[in-house]
C-alpha cells in the first residue's frame, strides 16, 4: 500500500531529480512526503497548485 502512495506522489512531482529539496531525488522526496506530507514544500520547482494536489492525495 505504501509503495502505491509513493508511486502516485512521484507522478505528480516534476521528475527532475535535482536534489534541491534535500532528498536527493524525486523518489526520495516522495518517500518523505508519504511519511510527512509537509515535506512537499521542500520542492522548489512545484507550484502551489501542484503542492496542494499532493497534499490532498488519499
């Protein structure tokens, strides 16, 4: 179940794997977001609407 949530989060992330978030890659950020949704704010390339979409994932 957890990996499905991570996969859904990854699809909404930019996929640049720039590491600017501090998690090394979009997959790393997705793992962090699955544990702590507020971690999505670490992504510097997502806009507010995209961040809201991730925060509202069930």
